[in-house]
C-alpha cells in the first residue's frame, strides 16, 4: 500500500499495529473469542474452536498482505469489522454485565469486564481504517484522472 505523506504513513502504521495487537491477543487468548462465539450463538459449537484460531490468523494474513503492498487495506477493515460485530452483538445481547457472580480471574470475568471498552477501541480503529481506505480510493481516482 502506497503512503502519500508522513501523516498518512503514521495513520497507516497505527492501524496496522492495532490490527497486529488484536491478532496477537487472539493468538494468546483464543478462549476469549471462543467464549464470545459460544455465548452469542453466532457459530455452531463444532466450529467455535476452529473459528477462534481462524479469526486472528485471517487478520494477521490480511495485515501482512497490506504491509507488503500486495493488497489494499480493505481486507484488514473487513477482519476488524468481524471483531467489532462480534463484540457489538455480545453488547447488544447484554453479555457485558458484571454482577459479581463470576470468579475473579475467570475467563468470563476477564472477557465481560473488558467488553465495552474493547468494543469502543475496535470500532474506532475500524472507522479510522475505513476512512483510510476511502482516502486511498479517492486519492487513486484523482491521480488516475490527472495522469490520463
């Protein structure tokens, strides 16, 4: 992906590093994604473990392809959108409550206490990445019109 200025390069780096951080969290703690998939009922129980590994892997592959300029940032936006949709669905279903009935340090306590801030941060990163993709698309159209 070609960057056009220092600010554009900075924003692109922040978005791709955030995607890498989300993917690393998914690799080190796949039980968090599995718990959200299981509790929201988004995927059948048979595929929960596979999807909890496949989602961070897909985000990593898309980010690496975007870093190496083999594709645009659109696949990264799509993968981040999946994470936002998963967290948003859990919030919509009311799974973010912290009633004190979960043991401190349990997976449920960790996931549900961090769900709302995590959703806000992921939504902001996805919005910035989407804006970056729209800017790149618009800039490419403008340069194509000027060079023709």
